C-alpha cells in the first residue's frame, strides 16, 4: 500500500496536482492541514484515492476534524496539523500521545519542515510544506511483512527510512 502525505498547501494546488500525477499508483492521500479547500479540489480531480484530512490553524472555514485516527495495512495512524500539540516547540507531547495510544505512525505538519524519524518505535512524519517548498512524503507499507518505507520528496541525501 502506498500513502502520499501532504501538508500546508496554503492555497496552492499546483504542487499537489503534480505530485499526484507523478505518483499515480498511490492508494491513499493523507493531508495534515492548512489547505482544506485545496484538498477538497484535489479530491474531485483524483476521486480514485482514499483521503484522510485534518483542519489546520489557517483553515478558518474547514469542516474537517482537528485529529483523525485510522488503521491501514495493520498500522495505527494518528494525523493532526500539529499546532494543538505545540510541535514548533518540540515533539514530546505528540510522541507521548502516540505511545499512550499505541500508534504506529504519527503524521503532522505546521512547521513547514520535513521530518522523518523513528521515536520509540513510532514513525514520525512531517511532510513539510507542499505549497511553499514542494515537499511531501511517500509511505509504502508491505502488507505481508508490515515493513514501512518512507521516502521524502524532493529526495534527501540519506535515502528512505525503512522500519
């Protein structure tokens, strides 16, 4: 299963559209907020995908929730924008929440800084800002083995993270 993770489009659907065209074979789109109306437009253009989306601090008239929990390919996901958990000051609160609730993967945005890290067995992903820097992350989950490969785009110098 392939999941494309976006955040912080801030009114720019050009990069969202380009990434989805480039990665046509993704199954799921996870959007971490700040561009609620952007992801609504993208849903109409790419209706064959499954979508998970949350409201960000700049999404004033958004009907999406602030957080979502869901399960895909045997993995428990938590998605939020991040502002409610103070991610600009650090990740301790959001990681503690993940540990307390048994999440395998935490997705968030807000900082506009791309991050892929493993903390206490939890994959932490901030795809960066798709609107300001064209950054996003692809997660590939092998449904037989449960292994996860996370690849940042544009590619970083370190290669993918594999759990």
